[in-house]
C-alpha cells in the first residue's frame, strides 16, 4: 500500500516571492523523504489551489492524503479556511480520506532558525552588539494567537538575556515601528527585528519598513526553506499518516 500523499497548504500571496519560497520549502522536504508524493497548495492568491491539487492526486491513484497547514498560529485560517477547503474536496471525492495534521506552529526549534536569520542580518549591517530584540509576526484578530507569539518572544529573550517584545504587522498592536521606538525611548540604540514570517510578502516588507524607519539596526529575512521547517512538516505528516491507519 502506498503511503498517504502529503499536501503542504500555505495561505498564498500576490507576491511571487512567497510561492517561490513555499516551493523551495517543499523541495527541501522532498529531499528528506523522496519516497513520498509531496505537493504544495494554497488557500488563496497563489496557485495551485487546494482543490486542484487534491483532484490531481486522486487522478494519480491516491485515496489517502495528509494535509499540513503551513501556518504559524492557530487563528482564522486554521480554524475556518482549512476545514472549508478540505470539506469541499471530500464532497467531490466520496472514497477519499483526508487527515489534517496540526499546523506548522511555533516550535521552540524555530528559535534556532530565527537566530541564524538575525545573525545574517547583523552581519550585513556590520552590527556587533544588541540592546533589545523585536519579534515581528503577522498578527491576528484572535488574541490567543497573538499571546502565543508573545510567549515565544519571552522564551527567545530568556535565551539571549535581552529584552524582547512581540510586534505585529496587522490586526493587533504594537506595530514593529512602535516596538522599536519604545525600546529607543528607553535608551536602547541597537534594536534588531526578527521576521517571524514563513515567506516574503507585503506584511513582512511593511514590518521591516516600519522597523527601519523607527531606527532598527537590522531586520532579518523570513524563516524561509530551512531544513528545520522541513523536518517539522514531516513530523506533522507522520502523526497524520498514523491517524489514517484503521483501528
């Protein structure tokens, strides 16, 4: 029996850099599991859409699929959009079994990725010391999702023994510029911003712009196609594949 296919389901963006980054992350994941059928899909704004990918897999003979949502927080897209597109596909294919895994989420190991991205940004800016850090994320109307970002920021700050605050590109305060200015008002002149985004796009660009205008010394690139993210995708897939096994 063939292993269930894996769909990595990202939000999507009009910015072509976003889809290119997701494709690179899928390529990294395929390198680790060349035996699996792994396909990217998007909820909106980018192609291919989820239904298109499901139809393609069904035509190829797959009747079991594990979906790993490439979302960092358990907010609207995870709670509403993902179940909706899955239900639509199941309605079209009555013999298909789909298991949605946990979202990519906020693994503590992602802090290692953040550290690498920040070190790269500091090297480019030729900055050797830091007074504070800002963890920039998309933001959500769901307060629990924002609180999860705040908890990760506190863990990251404890790791580096530096003050860290979470900031958001939309839906919740503070914005990255406000967070940087607050630290500078305390006399902290070397403030770096880490981009807790999966891929480039309008929101991370806007967060970086506001941070630099406020005086940040460096802003890191998004997480991108890092092997640690690929390993997390496969860990989520493994749990979903087990859940598809009849008991």
